[in-house]
C-alpha cells in the first residue's frame, strides 16, 4: 500500500488571528457628524477680544479658515484610531497570536499623502497672501518707537527739532496707519496689543518693526508682553488709548508743550 499525503487536522490553538473589518460607512458617518459639530463650535466660540485694527478682520478670517480645515483632519484621525482600538483590539486567548499578514495599499498611500499636501500648500499660500497684505505700507504713516525693559513699556513720538516725546502709555488716533519700531533695553520682550492682533519681539540690539492701522473703534486696550522676560513679566502691561483725531492732536500738542517747557527750565 503506497504512502499517501494526508492533511492532518491542526492541533492546538491557531497561530494567526482572523481578519477583522471595520465598517467604513459607520466611521465616515460618525466622522462627518463630529466634524460638522466641531467646526460649528469652533466658529461660534469667541476666541479674540474686540477688533481695533484693520489687520484684525483678515487675521480672524484666517483663523476661521484654519478651524474649518483642521477640525475634520483631527476628527478623522481620532475616529480611525478609536475604531482601530475597538475593532482590532486583542481578545482574551489571543495573547500569543500574530496579526494577519497584509500588504500595503499603494493607491491609499498616494491619496493620504496627496490630500494633506494639497491642504498644506493651500493654507500656506493663503496665509502668505494675508501676511503680505497686512504688512503692506500705507500712506500718511505715523512713526512710534516702542522700548521695552524689565518690566515696562515706553512709547516715543516725533517732536519738534528732531526731539522725541516719551509717554508711559500708548496714544493713537482712529483710522491711522502706524509704523512701530520696537526695541529692548535688556532682555527679549514681545510687544503685543491683542485688540490689534499683531505682535513682534523686542530684541536687545536689534530694531524690529510692525505695521498697524487703527480702525474707527475708540477705547482703551491692554498692551502686554508676550515673551517670558523675568519675575515681573505678568505685570508688564500698559494701555493703548485710541482717541478721536481731535483728542489725539490735543494730547500730542500738550505733550510737546510740556517737553518744551521742561527743556527751557
């Protein structure tokens, strides 16, 4: 009797766990609903203080665009991770099993590389256009020199005969383009008026510059240091006063008169 090859029944536990499948329609539905709710919540939240500059609106719009683009990405990744942890988790008795052998999906890899690349290029291009637009020089610009030191700000305005007028607080007229030259006497600070949406570092030995155009909103707005600069960093605050044109001109004339009086003494 000849020997015949026989397939013997497998003894012992299997060495490979069975394939598990996730319902992609269910994942997609949950992801879409969660993304819509997240975008709505992100757009409804009042993230910023009142807008007191011409730069504020395009910056706020850029923020909204980033919310719309980033929330679905975050939600999509989170949904896939949670579904994977649920559907492909290890069950009791599978501690010694290997996962099923799989092969990469070239088409899927191309898609999930190309889509994020397109999104990033689009967002970077849009942000670049916004940055160029808000930094564009305007006519009739007023110069203000800002000097930071531990732990205060001083603001200098052009006076007569090349002299400067110093003020411990910032005064600006409405509807005015301002060119700030920012300096530091000691360590790195950061000049920031949240209502203007613009800020820049004050670096020792280096002049940095920033352009801001006030809008029609008058009022008082906090000036803060946005760079940790020492023990008094939290109290390095001043006030920006945005005044009607007539009130600002009157204030500046008074400051010039006081400076001339002090110089004549």
